């Protein structure tokens, strides 16, 4: 016997028993986005490697260690998308969506990073993201936060996550702060963990995001970004905080929050939880006003957020297992012989035309009435429609309620359809 081929490590199947919960979450996301007037965009899984090196930053963990990059038959370096923002900006620029326009866009689909697989972290993961272009100021950031709060409320997760905020200022302010931070860390090199030492020369701001407890303790003494900000940047951040207070949205200012991508500036935020172990971040984002210009466009204010759906699903499973789509009204046809089966096939097609919201199943593999009733019950059907010899002879149908002890009835097709519509 040939050996079984298994899925690649970190790339998981979603089985039929799991997809109803996925659909429920996706439905809530779509309904909420429609309420707020956001439109969907879809872009390729594969992009030029240079797109991610130029936007995410060559000194980031994603570009250095995590991207799935390969050379295609034309000799071009291509990469499976590790995140959505860069590809979204590229698509909008390529198709002229940002020229003197505002765009409020969302996307959803698989992303790829070669990380150590853990619960809630996979090498192929499904990400949902929102990007807004052409709108400056705190009001649009408040709208994004409010939108995601509404999603959390509808998922039953409002008490399971907490919003953290920070501001990274503009480029010149970050440069000034970087010099202060590096000077401080150089004076304490002996206290840094190995990963932080590697980042010290190439990407020192990422040290603020360390998970090493000793380094976290050291950082409590480090210079703060807020002290390097000018009046304009401080005002932008204060406006955001005042707006959150006005909307009764709880938050914590986290001075060490930097996010892992080079294109962020000014506002950054994350929703975090203590229910998923080390995978604490459920959703994150912020402002990235420099990115469109980096990719050849005009200076354009931009802000967005993204979340991994697997982590969101884990939280729902822990906190709100009742969040499943209501099972559709279901009928199950049972036929006693070949002639009955042919009649059942014709009727199911006719009834699907008449009642597109009904779920109509049938047994096509034969078997005794007893075995067919077992299959009907297992399917979750509300009713069984039975066609046997008597029904064929009299041009009738028999109806059995599978969820109560009502007596079985024999009716004409028209009477049965009328009865079913009244029972819905």
C-alpha cells in the first residue's frame, strides 16, 4: 500500500465540521463592513519579492526569515504574500484607485510565513484586513476602532480582548528617538538577550517589542517615544485618545508597542488577549502615511488593521460556542426503489427551484427504509419525504417529522408543499 501524503507542516485543513463556525465569523465581518460602507478588493497570492522588501523592511523578521520566496521559470524572484497591506497598495496604485480619491477597502484570504507552527500561528493563515486611503486625522482611526469593537461585540468577545495604543511620530521624530534608544541600550548591552543584540544595529525599535522578561524590565528605564514627539504628533495622538474616551472605548497606552513592520508611523494599535498564551495579539494596525509614496504614488494618508482569523476562531471557541449559523430548513427524500428514486430526483430539482432557501437532500445509494431513516436523522433534516410503492401508485408523498412524535402523513404534492410552507 502506498504511503499517505500529509499536509505540509503549518498548513492546515478546515474540515466540514469546522466550516460552519468559519462562515458565521465571516458573515459577521461582511455584514459589519457593509454597514460602514467598506468595499472588497482581491489581489494575487504571489507578488514580486521586491514589493515586500521595499515596504515591510529588509531588516524585519518577516523579510529576513519568514517569507516563502522562489525564482520562477522566467528568473523572477516571487514571494507568497506574507501580509496584505503592501499588495493592496500595489493594486490600488496600478489601477488608479488612489488618484484624488478616498478608498475604504477590505480583503480576506490566505497569507504565508515560515514561522514555527503553534496554536493560533500557522505557516498558511487566513487574514482579514481593512485599508483606508486619502483620509487624514483621528476620526477615521476612531471609525476603524469602533468597527472592530462592533465585530467583537457581535462575536461575544468584547470582554476577552483589550485595546493598546501608541504613537511612533513622524520619520524625523522616530530617527531622533532611535538615537536616544540606541545610546541607552548600548550602555546596557550586557543586559540584553541575544535576539535584542541582533536587532540593536539593524532594527532597534523592535527591541521594544521583546518577550524577554529581563529585557522588558530594562526597558522600563529606557527613553520614551512620547518625549521625542513634536506638538503636531502629540496633538494627533491626544485627539485619538479623547475620541476613544468620548466613545467609551477602553484602552491602555503601551509605550513599547511598535508593530513589526517598517511602514508604520504615528498611531499604532493592537487588541490583545490573555486567553491564547504567547499568541496574545488578535488584531493590530495603525497609520502608514509613507507607504504609498514609497511605492511610487503621491503622498497619501493611509491607515489600516488586520487580524488572523484562526486566532479569532480560537477565541470564539473559548467564549461563545453557540455562534453557529442556524441550520437551514432541511428535507430528506427517501426512495424505496429505482422508479421512486427517479421521481425523487425530479421532485428535488423542482422544489429547489420553488424554494431556494430550503436545503433538500436525498439518499442516492439505496438501502432499507431503516438505514435510510438513520441517514436522514444524522443529516439534521427536519422532515423525511418518503416515496414507496403506495406513493408511486397513488401519486402521493409521505411526510415524517424527524424532530417530533407527530404521526406520519400521506399527502398530494401540492398539499404537502402548502403544509411545509405553513410549518416554516
